[in-house]
């Protein structure tokens, strides 16, 4: 038993966290450790450093400070030096499966070379905290040894039962075992809707702290309300793989096919065939979060009628530093125009600076008429209130005016989906709200927590899919 071969052969290091171990040079001072090991049988393991490994004995009853007690010590395979740091659990069914606690540690010394014969006898002194003084280990036959306290000032120094905690961490055996359970439990909790969320603690926002796991839970909770707007709609994904300090990726196409993600081949603006993707179910949405997509933008049409849009969006995008009151006036003006046309419209926060006014509409049968209609509305507003609105995107003309963004009502363009979070500092939600809330709710005023609370209320967009116009 001069090397660690036996030690390594007995263990599956894919399953146990015990050290794999290398033989090392011994330090000048020789270390010892006694580990309380609750496996199939409760016992204490005495390990003495020698020539780069730990010579080891399992002592069923543990050491005794009484000289009359001759404790059985079963010589076991040499352990690696790092094993003296091992405290924790060994999985059930594995070799030595159970709980290991560092009972005591320190140095050991001997007086003469002849006192040290690892085949026959060892006379040594322990310099630990709980274990001190002179001891003898003596071989009887095969692997069976006796561990005996020798006469000195430490006789009757203590009883084993005086100590129930780890000398290193202060934990009891029970606490060490429970720690393992807590870890297993938290791992279990990192599964959201049967998707294992890797790197669940990845920071996505800092003030307040929001993690990847928080976002997965958020989408799981809002899924039922959100999904009707994602259903059958080509979706773009905003990815943030490195968390809050990393770069954004705006992604129309995914690299890999995943469960819950649908694919549709379309001809893009360059007349090329291209695959587009959409979320098919809850697994699809949570898998997207797992792949670091946190923000979702949707098309105005659904895949079975790709050239027949039915979801019209006006994005009221205010000039920087514009008073919120003025932005809200803009939304009201837009609604008054839509009301005059007898069009039912719905309001949501953008999660950024403005509001979105959404109109479910089926009567415009092509992208061209759909887009022209949206443009007309913006033009009407510009004409009626030229000091307040512009329908032209060019920035230099925007001073203190609201740009009525109608351009997103174009084939291939997208707008942020209801209930999607926005990857901005505040991580606000693009949240459906009722019209009477316009003056109360800020465009970036709905956090994920607030959104979840609101799920208990009546859905302000309850009749969205019933409107025919
Ligand atoms: Mn053991």
C-alpha cells in the first residue's frame, strides 16, 4: 500500500467529491487528521501523513483517552494528502457513502526511527486540539491493529462524546448532511418548467439585482398571458449571453433547433430564402431564456397568413427630455383619431421612454395597405398638430416633438411583445395596461414583480382577440 492506486480504484470520481489525489512530498512537519465518518457503520478515520500520503486506519469506536481501552483500528488504503481537507458527503451507493466531518487535526511526531514501522508498530505523539499526547498503534494480524493511549499527562483528557462538531467548520454531522440536501434542493429549483437553467445566478441587472433565474421564473409566470401574442408569430430574440456587463445580440435566427421552437422558411428583403423562428409553447419560451434570450419582438402577421398582418402598433417615441405629460397627451391624441375611425385600440407601456398603442385589425389584407394605413394615421396627426408630432423619422426635425413610429408595421419589422422585459437599465416590462391608467403608469414603471402582481387583476387586454375590425 505504498501508493494511491487502491484508493483511486475504489472510487468513482465522477460521483464523489473526495479528492482524486496525487502523491506529494511530505511537509517538514507531519500532519494528521481524524475524520468522523458516518457510513454504513459509524467510525473514525485516523490518518497520519507519511511520505506524501496519509496512512489510514478506520477506528470503529474512535480514540479513547483511557489507557485500558484497546481500540480496534482497521488499516485501510493510503489516502491522498488532500484528503485531510475533505469534509462533506459521499453519495449513497459509492464507496464509503455517507457523511464525513473533520473531527480533529494537527501534527504528529515521534522520538526515534525504530518507533515507526508501518507494518508492525507506531509510537507517536499527537499535537491536535482534541487529540493530544502519546499513542501507540500496534499490528495484531493482517489489517487489524490496536490503537492505545499511552501513559502521560493527557490520560483522561477528554471523552469522544465531548465533541460533536467539526474542528474546522463548527458544523455537526447533521448540518453537513443537510448542507448537501440544501444544495440538491436548490439545484432542483433551478429547473423551470423542466428546463435546467444553467448559470442561474448570472446578473442581468444590478439595481435591483435581477438574475437569469429570476427572468426564467418571470416568463414562466406570465406565460399564459403572454403566449397568445407570441403564438404563430415570427419572433426576434435579444440575447445577453454574458449578463449585465456583456454585449447585446439582436437575433432574428437561432443557431440551433430547440424543443418548443418552430421554423418557417421565408424570402427575405434581399430575395433570399431564410429560416425564421417562432415560439411554440412554454418549453420554447423558457429554453430561449436558458439560451440567454430575454427580450422578444414579434411580427405583425402570423405564419399561416404571413402576408396578412393583424397586429398594428404605434410606438410613440418622444424626443429626449420631453415631459411625460406631453407624451401622455400624444397617446390621447392618437387614441382620439382611432376612436373617430371606430377602431378599438389597446395600450401598453414600452418598458422604455414611450407607450405603444396596439390595434387588432383584420380588414387590411396586405402588408402594403396595412403599412399605408399606419402611415396615414401618423400623417393625420402631424397635419392636425404640426407643433407636436412628426411622421418622419429623421432626427433633426424631432426637436420637442413626438415621432409617431408607424414604420414597424412593415413586413419583416418587429415590435416588442406584450409582457416582454426590456434589456435596459431598469429591466421594465412592456406591459398591457388599461386606458384609464395612462396618467398613472410610467412607460418604464412596470417591473417584473409588479407585472406578476398584476396578473391577479382583470386582464386589461381581455378582449383583444375578440375584436373584429
Ligand atoms: Mn472511513
